[in-house]
C-alpha cells in the first residue's frame, strides 16, 4: 500500500552546528517561530527562513515537512475539515473540544458516561496548570498540552472497547469509564542523559504531595520485536481523587510516537481492516523505530532500567 511508503518517511533533520552534526527536532514556539533543539533539549538553530540558517540543513531532507510536522505542543487543534486551528489563548476544559462533531458527541453522551467525562473536563485546567509548574520546577518541557483532555469520541470508543473485552459480564459502562486514567494526560520531556533522574524526582515529589502512583510502566524495557512505543507511562490518582496519566519522554521519543508511528498505530488497532493490513502497519512502525535507533535518531535514556525504582 502506498500509505506505508508515505507515512514511513522520516522527518528528522540533521543540522551542522559549530562544525558538529547533531540530531535535531524542529519545534514551534507559542508565537509561531520555528526553532530546533538537540537531543538534550538545547536550542541549536532558529527559523532557517528568517535567519539564513537553511545553509546548515541537510538539503536531502524536506524542510517544509519538518516545519509542518513537528510542533512543540504536539498535533495542532483541527476543525471538522482537518484544518489547523491555532487559538491565540490557551484553551481549557470544554473549550478544548473544538470540533463540532466532538461537541455533538459530548452533548448527546449517555448520562452515566457524561458524569465521568464532565469531571475530567472540570479538572483539566487545574491539572494542566499544576503540571506546567512541575515542568518549570524540574527544568523539563511540557508537551502535548492540546491533548490534555481526551476527546469525547475517543472516550466513548475506549469505554465500548474495554467493555467488549472485559471478562466481567456484569460490569457497567460507568464502572469501565471510572477506571480510565487518560481522560487527563500529560507529557514531560527532557534529554536522554537526565530524563530518568528528573522523572524519578518528579514521581517522588508527587508521592510526597499525596499522589498515588497506581502504575509506572517502562516501555523502554519491552523487547523491540513486540513493541514500537518507547516511553515511561504512569497512572496516577491525585490527592483530590482525580485519575490521570503522566508520560515521560525524550524529545526524540515524543516525536517518534506522535508524528511517525501513531498513524500506523491507528491502522493496527482498526479492526475493520484485514489482519494483513494491521500486521503490515505494526511491522512498518517497528522498522521506523529500529532504524531510528540504529541511526542515532532515537537514543535510549541513560539508566533507563532505574525508572520508578524504589518509589
């Protein structure tokens, strides 16, 4: 399928900074300026179109695709026609539900599910501002803020999927919904050399403040053959009883999962497609990750096996 060839393109650029080649990731600032950071999160070059820095970019790569693909906040808000929406001010709570189709799902949601979802909507602003401060405190980057609230349609699909797979035939949709942790989800990122150290400090600090760490999963520990996602994922319960998900990433691993392997993940989990199509998607995503690691574009965090130990 041509889709695999199209989606498998690697959008990383390599810049020559001070005579040294570095793997870089393009980001977009809140003011819309493009800039690049190295694997440690250090800014290495500004907007090549504005500064003349394009001379440092490997011409074999597509600048425009890099610019359009990598955004500091993760995927942009999109309207129902797929056009990007870039609000001047931050959106919180129900204002994060920007698509009319999603607003309609929210409006017509079953009362039992809506009760659970509205709690996440009301909690999102405080949770977001809290983790923004955590990021500043530990000198980390907060990424994917646009996705801090799971969209209504995704929430309903998750409930129905978990219900269908549940071995408890008496479980209700509301009970399933109450056990979903990623209605509010956050990502903190740092370089591979200090990600584990900072992540462990954050978790210890959260625990001291009354957060319960229900689960801490190290996906860097999962054999590559069975996994193309690399990151640290935590399920938390706040002192107020709010369930949420917290991920820790390097900038490389965030870019990999958000902009490269995610389209294949969507294909793989689509049960309407054939087994062959889904397996091809999984293999293609795995090849992306394998090649990125081999080429030094996806570096394993230092001391990754020590994540969440003794916490």
